[in-house]
């Protein structure tokens, strides 16, 4: 057998133990935090779990070296990107279902917590910024790094999100 | 309180909405393992093509003998031993059905009759658009549906779907609404034949025949009818015994036809095996009975029977189809008193649904299962039927919807 081909073939026969082990360690350390972050993005526990699972599979398949220090940001960015993709796909499916007269899609119960409801009503980009800023206590720079956008974008998103939340919560307190 | 504090507190309040599930890492490991298998196959194919190219090319170049490149298939030891990942819900279709079949490019579901006021319907669903494209009137008490590329078959019972209600209270209908097996032409969506059959229950297709379980009128035991699909003639009558039998499920395997025989009052159910070459039956297994009747499926060289286990009401009993040996039980952790309603095979896995509304996915090679997927609402709606087809798994839920899941 051509040694070069044999090496390549054997190279894919077994998943790299070290990569899986390392991912397993990160899973132990980060899973709960990532699950909460995904939940804050989606507002749906089941969708959050699927999202994080997809993210770990994506991280494994990414075939690139990820340092432990950068894992947290990279994982969150993967979750945001997957959520964006899924949002488009689910949106298309929902439109197809509505067109077919079956508008039943994953639908979580309407939240009764008014602040929470206002947060979940934010556009997904703004919600991601708010979650990272207020729950994860990240700076604007760290939020920008995590989302893969500029600091200016984060500032703009945060400004819009806070204006929306003030209006929503202000209207509630007035009513 | 400032708005910043309100937002922070809202996040903190909802931290506990999600919790880390014990099997989550196993799911991920399973998916990573599968992705590796796919890569391995791709690499094997690539290397194989290279080898073929070498074999073809080298003799043309000279006298050098070709050296085949050996790319081993995945060995049992390289197979992932972790649990499979959970299936993903893709969509739900508003349709209240209790039985499902896939065939003739469509998904077929049996709707219950509305209080016996009018006959029930067989609905036809386009799996691509998820639209109900036809509604075909069948009997008042349909029992089961089976489909292949040529026809769809529906059994119509005599008044009670499961023969446990008092016969005196059963409404009376006339043939063909009762005691019949209907044949539906998928080209026209019309009933093209109604065969008079006493007490038909389940139906399956295979070995060029329609197999129908019935309650034998004379004995009260289970009798299997083998019907020619073209002529509608009963070509064999196969008595399986039992007394006052309840709903008998039937499944077609690679080499045999499998039937469950459950007599009222017995703690056990028999699994009978029919040789299609001789139409002779033999007892293949005996399983415990729980609060739900055992269902049977065949696939991956095995027979899979729903049964309770000592530890759980939801378990699968498995044995080799060819010799009834190499038995094993796969417990699917669940809480009493309810158990599994149905089992099927397809899309690379064994699938079972429970009265609790769980969908279980079992790897037939490793016999490991994924954590259950909850189907329906909470408190649980029972999942009544499961079928695979068109690269998806379809579950009939008591919530009045058919759930479509990606395996």
C-alpha cells in the first residue's frame, strides 16, 4: 500500500481521541453556560439544547485548532451563527406551513414575566448583545469579539435594544 | 430599580429554565462518531476509486502489476459505542390519526370516526408539502393501514377497534363498513375492493401477499389470512391459537412473518413466526405483557417486540430472525404504569413510541438508545403510531398532530 495513502486512510479511521477528550472537557466546563446563552437567544429550552449540541458537533468538525482561552467566545459565536441560520430555515418552514393551512410549528408558551417577554421580543442580534452584556457581563469589545462584529455595531444594537426595552417596560409601568 | 437591574434580574430568574441533561454529552459523542463514519466511508470511496484508477491505468503504462489499495470497512471495534443522538423535530401536521403507513410516495393516516356518527377517513399526505391531498372514506371502526407502491390496505373491524369492549354495546354497521379489508388505489384515491373478513385487526405487506390478523370466529383465537393482492382471494388460513385474543400485530421480516398473540387474562404474549414458503407457524418467543399490547417489527436481521422489563414498563425484546437465538432486552427507562405503544424499523434505527408520548431511538448494532424525545404536550399525550419514510420519522400523537422528525 502506498504509505502516504495508508496514513491518510488510517488517519480518519478513528476519531482523534485528544480532540474528543478536549471537547469533552470543554463540554463539562461550559455546557451549562452555553445552554443558558442559547436559551436566552431562542427562548425555547428544547431549541437551545439542539443549538448547543449542533454547535459542539460543528466545533468538532471545524478541523481547526481552537485554544481553550478562545473556546468560550468561539462557541458562542457558533451558537449565534447557527441560530441565525436556523431562524431563516424555521421561518421558511413556518411560512410553508401557514401557506398549507397548518400553522403549527414549535411554539413555546407565552412568557408571563413582562421583562423576559420584552427581552424575547427583541430582534435576535439585539437579544444576543443584551444577553452577553447583561448576563455574561462582557464589555462592548468582548461582545463584539464574541459575535464577530465591530464595536460600533454592538453599540448600535445595544442602543436600539435599550430604547425598545425602556419603551416596553415604561409603557407597562404607565399602564 | 434601574432598567439595567431589571434586565439582569430577568436573566437570573430564567437561568433555571434550562438544565444540563445527563445524556447530553453522549448525544454529541454519538453524532461526532457518525460524522466520522461518514468521513471514513467518503475516504474509503475516494481511496477505492483511486485503487480502481490504478488498476485500470497501470497495465496500460507497462508490465508493472497493480497494487490494490486496501481500505477496510469500519470494523465492529471502530463502531461508536455511545448512545445515538436524539432525532430532531422538523414540523407538525395537524391530523388526528392513530395509525400510519408510508408508501406510494405518500404518508397515510387513519382518522378515528367521530363518535360513530360517520365513517372514518384514510388521509393521504404529501410528505414534501405536508398537505393533506386526499381524504378517503373507509369503515366506521378502522384498525390498521399498510401501504406499498401498488395499493393501500385498511382493515375495518366489527365495532370495537380493540376487542375488549362488550360486543353487545358495539354499534352495528353493514359490510363493507365492518368486517372488511379495503384496497385503495393510490392512482385514483378510491376504494377498489372490499374483502369480507371476520374481525380483521392488523395488516402487513410482504412476500407478494397481504397478511391480515383476525379473530377467529369459531375459536376466538388469532388467525392469520394470507391474501393475494390482485385477486383478493384468501390463499392461506393460518391459525395461531390463543383464546379471546386481543389486537394481534403483524410484521413482515426478511425471511418470515411475525405475529403477536395476546390472550385476554394472560400475563404473557406469544410471538409466532410464519414461514412464507410453507405457511407453517411456530412459536418464536414469549414475552411479558404490560398495560399495552405488544407490538412487533422486523429489521436489521432481528425481531423487535415491545414488552415491559423488570425495571421499566418500556423495553424492547430482540432476537435473531433466522434462528430465534441471541436474545436480548433493551430497557428504555420509563415510569410505570404505562409502556410502549408501537415499534418500527427504518432510517438506520429501531423506533418505539410510548403511551407517555416518548419517541425512543435505538441503534440496532450497539443496542444503545438516545434519550427519549417528548412528543405531544405536557401532561403527556400518548404517541400512538410510528413509521419511517421519505428520510424522516413520523409519529402520530394524541395531541392531534403528526410529528415529522429528522432521524
